C-alpha cells in the first residue's frame, strides 16, 4: 500500500487546470517542516486533487493555508537547467483537511460533503427527575446449586 500523510502550509494559491479531455486538476505545493531549531528542514510536496473535489476546493486553498494531506506518493524525475537530474515528490490527494481557523475572505464551505449543523432547541419542559432504582438483594450463599459442572 502506498500512502503518505503530512501537514504543512501552501506555498502559493492553488491553481485549477483542465486536461484536454476536460478533467479538472487542482495543483498546489505544500511546505512541510521536520525538526526544530538548527535541525529544522523543509520538505516540498507537489499535490494534485482530481475531479469535482478539486474544483470545489480551489477557493479554500490560498497561500499560507495550513493543511493535512492524505494521498499516494510518486517520485517524479526531471532535469534542471544545469543538466542535473532531480527527483520531486508528487502526491495524488485522496483526502485533505483544512487546519486552523476560517479566514475572513473565505466563502462559506458548501462542498456537498458536509452535513448541516444540528439545531439545538430549548427544552419545552424541565427535565424529569431521575428515577430511583430499588436495589436488588444480593444472592445468598446457601441458594447456590450443588450441580456445578466443574
């Protein structure tokens, strides 16, 4: 099974593109820090969300947004301008969680996946007092059956 889970911050706003067949693909890069202090390093992941989910997430993935990504990892090899072969981690996103609070400039989320919040109604009558249960008497030792199978 090939899976990866990590959290980090978006390096830039997500970019929505379409394949020649019309399939939407949302692409973004995530910086994920490991360690702290002088030993802190940053890993960069290129992420893609395919289909309608990508279209619906576009407005919520802006630079600096903290996310947790669950997906499948592939390593893409490429050659830079100097002719050096490089490897980049690409992630096909299966699930994405937005972390932190909602920013003021974000529209309310209506992705078709969220259930409406339950409505809380004031009680019409005070709650009934708890019923008192009568304790059952403990069994007596002389009531035990002598035909024990062991």
